[in-house]
C-alpha cells in the first residue's frame, strides 16, 4: 500500500474509535504516534553512527519495544500501557541543564499530547498500519513529506480563522529570493508546522551549501522557529526531524508576548521568512508590548512590527501579508512609514486570487526587504495565472514552476506587462498606501464573477480597517479621559 493509502487507512480506523472526535483529534493522535516512530528511526541512526550514544527514550518505551511487533500487545493491555506508562513516564522524565537537548523535545511533545483512543484493539490496527512506513529509508521519508503536506491541509478544516496553510511553492520561492547563506540565523516566529524552515533546508541543499559534516552542524544551530499552538508545534518538530535536524530549535511560545524594546542585538537574526496569521485578533494586553503608535490587536500588524525589531542591520526578510496591510490606514500607515524609512522594501509580488484556496479568498502579497537603508523605489510584480486558468483551486493549486517569471526578472529588472516601479515620493503622496494596480493591465474590461467577488471582499476589508481605526481612536480618547 502507498504511504497515502496507509495514512487514509489510519484515519478511517480512528473514525471507528469512540474517543476520537473530529479531524483535529485524529491528526493529533496520529502525530504523536508518527513522532515516536520517526524519533525511534533517528535513534537507530544515531546509535549506529556514535558508539557512545545514550538513547533518549528509555528502554521499554521506544517504538521498537512495544509497537514494532505486529503481534505485540493489544486491547486493554495496550491501552493501559499507553495511558499509564508511556505517557506518564515521558511527561514526567526529569531533566537538568546537562540533559541532551533532544530529551527536552521528547518531553515537550508528550506534555502537549493526549491519547484520545479508547479501544486498544483499534489502536493496534493503527500501529500496524504505521509500521508499513519505514522511516529509516530516505525514500519513505521523502514520500512521507508529500503526505505530510496533505495531513496539514486536512488540519485546516479543523483550524481557526486567520491561520492558513502556506503552499510549498510560495514558501520555496520566498526563501529562494531571500537567499539565506549557511551560517546566517534564519527565523520564522510564527512557524506553524515548519514550512518556511524546511524550505530553507531544501534551499541549502539545492544550492550545494551542505557538503560536509561541519556544514551540517552549522545548519543544526541556525534554523529557528517559534509556534504558540501545541499541535502545529509538534508537527513542526516532527517535520524538521524528517529533514535531518536532530534537535529542532522550535520554541513553544507566543512571539508577541515579549516587549519588543527588550530585544538586544544578540537576539536579532539575519533572515526572517514567515506567513503570520492574518485576520486574527490578539488577546488583551499583548499590544502593550509595542510602542504606542503601533498598538493594535490585528495579529499580522503586530508580527510585522516584531519583525522590524528582530531583524539585524543588513538582514533580509520575506513575508506574506494581505491586501489590507497595503491599503490600511491608522496604525498600518505608521508601520509602513517605519518600514520605508528604515528598510529597503525593494519588491512586492502581488499574488492573484485563490493561492490559499480553499481556506480563504483574501488576496495576498509577498514583501521583500532589507534592514539598514531607506526605500527609494518599490518594484511591483503581478503574478499572472497560468494559461487557461481563471482561478486557483484545491485541484489546480499554484505551482513552483510558475515563479520562473519572477526569477528570470529578479536580477535584471525592467518594466513589462507584469512589473512596474513606484518612487518613494509617490508612495508618500499616497499617505503610504501601497495598494497600487498594474498600470499595464487593460482598463475597462468586463469582470468575471470571481473578480467581482474579490472586489467585494476588498471593500469589506477596507470597512473593517476603518472600523478598527475608529475603535482604536475611541479607546485612546477614553484612556486619556480616565487619566484626567
């Protein structure tokens, strides 16, 4: 059976279990099992490579000890073992400053996990299915990565508004254009399941930057992520282990809860690549971690400000932002003013509708900039649909090859039917409105229904921005009144 068939069969078996309710729990259940199996495969590797290697997962709890034998324990015996021994001992393992970093990862994964299954017999069926995947072979690992992406897409159906799976062609294009060099610190502070970080690893491999054991050791220390939600955090760790990062540096934290003024030069990084959640609203109190003129509850705006504090001079960034950031006023204008004064925002790639289908119809943009010198001009590139397409969809997603247009244009820029440039003077005259349309596109043409609906969404977004501005101003007035 193919790996995709294995995963489908696992999910079908879990649907029969009375304890597993809905996509999120099914995926959470599968992920801790896959993590333990992947980690056991990696421990086998480490044991063969290093004579002095001391296993992280204790004897008796390793996948090979209790799960690998298809005729092994089942029913109530298996259920009792998982609930009262496996989870209990991995959650309670004692660690100190001398412990292997990988042990902290295992403990963190199990502290955030839960066994939802109530039937030990069905659990044995799931385990036996997972045993058909051999994570000690590169072929199965790479095949599993493709299936892994589908698991993430399934998870979106159970996810919250404002969080969208970023298509791998987009993450790979952003990383390739930012072009991180081995040795530079690369961060995604809203890393989700680790897509930008794995794309960075692929970039290093594709550009022959990892040619030695020493180069691989440098890589291990320079890929960093932060994710606040337990399941994506666990998925990100598993994803990076599958990409040969032995002890992934993925913090389980909310990046926005630290005061940005407390960041020191040692905290800053060379490269940030990210797709922050947009459309979401942060919890009360988070905004006080930011200077007053940047205070808002809009998640994407706060992440944009955080990025500006965390990037070191000469550092580079690529970020996905919605149209609302480009045309928004109030706090958004203040953020854009700082961005253009202190960073060279050299490129905005305008993506067409449907890139994030079917999760959202919001139009998105890729912003590329460097810290340390002001913007003099911004190049825009309007990404066209492939020939014959009127929209992207779940069955016709964006493909990496489409970005060849941008890549060929990138180093030798000229205006053409897709690209144009705008001076900083023009942007300032527009009060930092970056929502510029392609001057080369045909004007008066009959819009198709998708475009009409997109314009409607655009208008709704503008109304939301205006309402938020009024709310912010009223809050400010009330605060001033309470001081008096």
